C-alpha cells in the first residue's frame, strides 16, 4: 500500500498513469501544486490546480487536473 503524499501548496508531484489513465506513459507530468479544489467529487478523486514543470523545473503551463488520490507520488529529487 502506498502512503499518501502531502498536498500542500508548493509540493511537487509525479502525475502518471496511477493517478489517471490520461497521464500514462509519456503523458506523465511533473506538477507543482497550487491548491486542492475543496469541492466534493467521486470517492478517492481530486481536482488539483498547479503548474506543469519542464525538465529544468521551470513552470511551462498552468492546469487543473482530475486525479486519483492514491495514484499521486512525490516527484523524484534528481534534477540537476
């Protein structure tokens, strides 16, 4: 069983296929969280607002995404 990641503003997450099939494989994102939408949705699912980060860690796009809470992972800290 996976432990839950922190969902605080500024957290950097890996959003892959475990979070939603739309982010599987090469469509995975590195995502800096701005906020979690407080509205109630399907059990275990969340709307997140944040920035997609490019390979250098610079924000490239602001997005709102719908993901499974259990599929969220901390981003790897291996950026140069």
